[in-house]
C-alpha cells in the first residue's frame, strides 16, 4: 500500500532537509589544527584564528540563535538594537505603507489605462521605460528629493510595487469580456456601477496576480533598501550583524526573511482564491 | 563594571546640573569671581573673596580694573567651564589631561559664527530643541559621540540625544543634509567636500570638533605577511572607506612616498568598513587603510595583520569629525552648544588611558558598535595583537583631541588638489577657516587672556616631511606623484 | 400610416475593411417592421449581418445610415425596455444565478429594497424552473441552465422588447429543444415583442410569427418576409405533422441553400420597393395558397408553396 502523495512528498522534503543540514554540518565542522600561540596573544585573538574554526556557523549554532530570537523577539535595547520581531514589524509596516500607496495609485490608473486605448498607448512608453528600473536605483534620487530616508524607503517600495499592479490591472480591465460590458450597457448601468459591479470583479483575479507579484518584489526590495538606509527593519538587522561579521545572525535573519516572504505570499494566494471565479 | 560607571555618572548628573544653574544665577547677579582664569588647572573656583581670586574682598576690589567688555567675556567663559565641570577636582583633571588651550579652544566653539556675545548674554540658555538625532558609523572613531549616550553626557546637558547607527558615509551625508540628523559623525574631509559641493549639493558645514586622532591602520591580508616593503605591492587592491577620507589621502600619501602611483600601480576602492574584513577573507582585496575596529577585527579573525598604524605615517593626524550644518548652528545655538559640551566632555573622558577599558565595554553592545569587547579593548588601550604573533603596545594607537586646527583642513585641501578631487584655484586658508572653526577659538582665547596656540594653524610632519600651511601650492609641487 | 412597433428604416452598416482604407458594407438600406406582440425571426447565413441588426436594435452598435424606431422611440443606445438574451449566456461568473438576475432587477428598480429585488429575481428564476439552483455559480450549472438564467435575467427586466441573439446555438440538440419548449410556454404567459436571430429553420418555424430572410453578405438585404402559416398552437413534437410544415420548411431551406447566394451575386434583382415582399408558403391543396406581395405584384418567379409536396 502506498502512502498518499503528500506524505511521501513530506518524507522526501525531510530527507532533503536532513541531507542539507548534514552536509552543512560536515562542511563547517572541520577544525583546523590548533595554531601554536602564546597564550597571552591567543587571548587577543578570535576563535577562527586560534582554533582554525570555520568562519561559517554550523546548523546547531544557527538553530540556537533562532531559538534565542524566538524566545525574546520584541526586546528593545535602544535605537540601534531591537528584537527581531520589532525589526520585522518595521519592515512589514514599511512594505505595507508603500504597497498600499501603490495599490491606491496603480488600480485606478490601471483602470484608466485599461479602459482607454488612447491612454493605454500614450502611457505605454513611460511604463515600458520605468518598469525595468531596479527599484534601488531610485534610492539616491529619492533621498535627494524627499530628504527623508524612511519615506525614501517607502517610496522605493511604492515604485517597485506599482508597475506589476498597474500593468496587470490595465491588462485585466482591457480584457474584460465584451459580452459582460454589453450586459452592463443593456442594463443601463452607469460607468461607476459598471466599474465596481462588472469590471472590478471581472479583472480582480488578474489584478490580484499583479498584487501578488508586487508584494513579493516589495519584500525583496525592503531588505536591500533597509540595508542602504539603515535605522530599523530586518534589512538593517542583517546589515548590523554583517557589520559585526556575525554570520550566524545573518543566516538566522535570512531564514526569517524567507518565512515572512512566504507568509505574505500565502496571504495574497488566499485572497486570490477568494476572488477568483471559474468560468 | 561599565554599568556601575554609568550609574555613577548619571547619579552625579543631577547634582551637577543644579550646581551649574546656581552658578549661572551668580553671573547674572554680577559676581566677579569669574575673572580668574578658569582654565588654569592650579586654580580652585572656591570662593574666598567674591571672585575667589583674591585673599580678601579688599584685594579683589583693588584688582577690578578690566574693561567691562573683557570682563564680560571672561565671566561667561568661566561660567561655562564651571557649568561643564562644577566640581573643581574634575575640572582640573580635565584641564590637565587635555591642556588648557585645547579645552578652551574647543569650548570656545559654543560661540560660533560671531554670535558669541548674544549667546553669552544668556549663558546656558535652554536648548531650542531637546530631542536631537546624531548619526554615527560603527567604528571606534565615533567613540566620543557614542559613549556620550550610555555614559550620560548628553542627558547631563539636558538633551535627549538619539545616536543612530548609519549604513555608510554617503548615507550619513545625505541624512545630515536632509536634516534627519541634527549633527553627525563624519570623516573630517567630508564637511569640506560638502561645503564645496563635491559629491553633493554645496551646503555650508562646520567642524566644531575633531573626534579622534590616529586610530587607523594599514592592514594586509595574512598571505602577504612577507611583503612588508610597499615596493612589492604593485597590482594590489586596496580598500578605503570613502573618497573624501583621511584614509584615502594617507594611503595615497604612503604609497606615493614609496614610489607607487596610487592611481595606476594599485587599485583603490571605496568599500564600507564592515565589508572590508569579509572582502579580505574572500581575497577580493589585498589590504586596506581603514578605521578601527575593522583593522583589529581582521586580525582577530585571523585574516589580516597590521602592517603599520596610521600614526606611523603622521602622528597626530585627525580622522573623524563631529560635524553640523551651519544652518543648525545658527538655528539652534543653545542645542548646538549643549551638544558640543557633551561631546567635548566625552572626548576629554575618552582621552584618558585609564577610562578606555570601561569605554570599550560601554560601546561594544549591539546598539552601538556591535563588536567583540576584546577587539575594542585592543584598539582603545593600544595593547594589541599584530596578527603576526606578537603583542604590541602603543597607548597612542588612538587618542582623542577636539581642537579643529585649520591647517588640518588645509592639508586635506592640498591632498584633494593633489589627487584631482578639486581643480583650479583653491582658497586654502579661506576654505579651511570656513569649515574648521578654529578662528573663533583663538579669538576667544586671546580675549580671555590665555595664550592661544601660536596660530589656528600649526605645522606638522607627515612621513618626515614638514607641512607648512602657509605654502600649500609649494607643498603640492614638491610631490613627484600627483594629478595636477 | 401607423408605424410598426419596431420600424427599421433604411438601415445601413459599414465597417472599415481589413486593409483599413476602404469600407465593407455588411447590409444596406434595410426596411422592415415588427408589430407589437409579434415574434420575429431573422434567418440568414453567417456574415449577412443579422447579429449586427440585433446589436443596433439593442443599442450596442449604431448604424452608418438609417435608424430604428422602437416603441415610438428612436433607438440611440441601450435601454432596459429592450432586453437582450445573448448567444453565450454572458452571465457574470463571479455571481450566483440569483445574483446575476438581481443585478438586472436592481438596475431596473434602483430604489427597491434588497428583499424586493430578491423576490422579483426569484420569481423569474422559478419561471425558468431554476428555483433550487439560485445559489449556484454559473460554473456549477449546465449549459442549458446557464441560458435559462440568461432568459430569467432578461425577463426580469419586464422589457417591452426581447432581443435574442441565437440564444440556443451553443447548446446540444436535446437541451435546445427543452429550452425552445420553455420559450413557448413563457410566451404563452407573457406577450412580449420578440426579435430573434437564428440559423435554425425548425427553431424559426416553431417560435416565430414572421421570418425575415436575409441574402448573403456583403451588402445583404432582406429578400422577403415569410409569414408563418402554421397554426398558432403548435409544439415541437408534432410540428412536422402540420400540413404547412414542409412547404414552409422547404421554402426556407431552399432560400438558404440557393437563393440567398444567387441574390447576393445579382444585386440587380433587388426590387426597387423599400418594403420586402411578404410570402406565405402553403401546401398545394390549400385553396387559398397564394404568394402575395405587399406591393401587389408577383413576388418572384418560383412558386414556393407548391414545389415541396413530394
């Protein structure tokens, strides 16, 4: 009798995880020959120098660090040292602010573009040029013009999440079936009612696909943006620990970033399921 | 240990604040005890006559012959010194350790931009803005700015200062230009560059105090431990923290003195200090002239060794500065004054060798430098592993002295010109004066009856060659390797 | 002269052609009328522009020349008085069957309460025998059920004119038959003016009172109006047993197979009169078998009624 596919897949996942962790452990566990050193001198040196220890932490160290962070995620030891929970909350708050602003702009503008072939063609060259710009390339310009680093970070989130939503909204709106629009016309629905009762629900799955792409990009970008501007947030945390050459903390942060990114994506996936329709 | 110290300092604060206020009131009542030179470590400010200078009130009365103006100036000077150091023992210790002229010069920066008289009339006016943000880069150069926070120096001045760790020099520049920070830790050439509009919009900036002197080093990858002669370094890749940094100028100077053209024989890159050790480990660079704790960290992690300390290139060179925009100084002179008092006090405290271990502990936590205490101790005490198996001792590996010599600025300008960062005519003396606020210091010192440093400029020796700030162009011409 | 309830007057529709330079005339100078309460049907091959006529009638398209007057009003846009049953069901897939009908009802009666709207919508869903499936989304309904929802949606508007654009063409034969019965039964209850497009001869014979025959496009025209001579009371099952069934059917098929093409090739045969001739095909033994035209002259050389009794 075969176990269900899910169970088998989970077993393979666990096996791969075990293999990965094992390989990681073996790769960093080797300790070079202890260097002969004057004990007084050795006191002044770090473990990598005195014991030939690998600069990479092992899975055990990272696990312990994760546990340490999880036990007290919200401590606050001053401006530059806050718990990982607080840092993540800062990042999420920034992402959400920039992202919601982008939604507020991209959806109406996308609507306009989608409904008007004129605007669509007129704005297309701008969108095509703006879209491929790396969001971080905006950072110096934002800092220079906005003159506030946390607003600049939010702006960068805004500018990176606006394009997928804009393009998807426009596409979704433009490809609403003619027959539904005809129904709306024969029902003498006014443009606002048509927009909310017909076009929006019809384009919603496409719009949400754009929103899901955007949130992914926004989360990717916030880490880099915070590494640049510093202050608070998970990106700053990574930078601060990198500054201390604490690879253990960097790896820990990477895992947290991955988990939060996944959760954000899952939330969007859930919303997508809610509003999608079978045709 | 550090905690106990903090507590002690904080507990002392309240009492000292009260004392300061009492003294201020005393000035307004017109007591004349402040005629006495407050910068003389031998003096006490205890009162025997109304000014404390004379054996009796009669002797005092006889001595009052100064012009009203001068007297006024001195009253204020004295008031401020006492406000800062209400306890005589502390004041004397401070003056003995940094030298009276230096202390006065630095303190004189409370009265920048010629607005001294008005500012003085109110002596220690209430800060216009109590909540201040000061940016710093996590390196030991920032010690005074950082330690003033945990050790309560800011709080003592009635300020609520947030010291904000910042990702890099360009960011700290932008955030200060954007007024997110009221003042900041900068590389000392940066305010000059900003004032001249190099690499940013031109905004008048000032350096009221230098933070540290010395305290940098050339660190090489451990694989080069046998290549101690710079002539063997052709093709090396070096990292410096920023284009407008003493590190850049010192490394270029050092290389050029050994016959290497820093632009063609080696590669120089701007790398944020935190990434330097990782790059050294990854073999992306062969070495760097970097601020500490980065150098010692490379040794600590066994990836680099100390080639030379920067003091071996120029003993007494400035490195980082405490910088503020002139707009901030003009808009909030009292806040600025209070901030500077805190910095100067911290600098004085940091300059003492016996305090260094405590400071190392105070600034090591994640919220400040986020570095191992062992590393910071080695940097600050000057007893350090050199990465080649020896323990070296040099108590002046890094030290702290706030006086912003104009000639420092002039030297930086010569190097900017020498390496082509600025072109054309340079008003060395003028630009230096604009940014490094030593002029006010000298003026006030003279009025107060002190012997100021011979000038606001001094000559110094860089790798055996004397620099005359009066002849900057000749100095540049004297170099074989240059870009002009 | 009293205008018909729906009066199509000189209707012409041209589209830009594929090259974008010239124009393509789909139909030209159409004149015909439908009386109130009549069930009119347009039959013709694809490309003759019959859907375009319906779109113009619905107000979704506008003619290049000419105009339509319906219920005394000039047609210049969509109206709730002219409900459309679309070829594809055109239901909103994100709404339940009930919500689809409610959308129409609340458009018709914006001031009604939610409950009123719901009750009214339910009434029409019940009329098409969909009570019990009102909470299903279109994807959960069969093709026939979807089209029933579409019919309920149109009927719920209580329009003066019902426009049907090949409503059953996408359905399999069995479902189509059931729905045709449905339409017949509804029609017995609600007397509306209906204008339907089809290419199914039997469907036209079963449902229509009047059948407009269109020549092939481009430049199509209504060649003749066939009056259904079958008894008013008829059902799908015994349709073929009616005496006039074959003459009618053969006349229509003959038109579709040959004449529609021939006429298109010889536009010179288009009569000068505006109104198309009216034709009543009948069995040969019928004493009043005749072919008359409104203009009072022989309609055309063939005797449509007699040819088919074989």
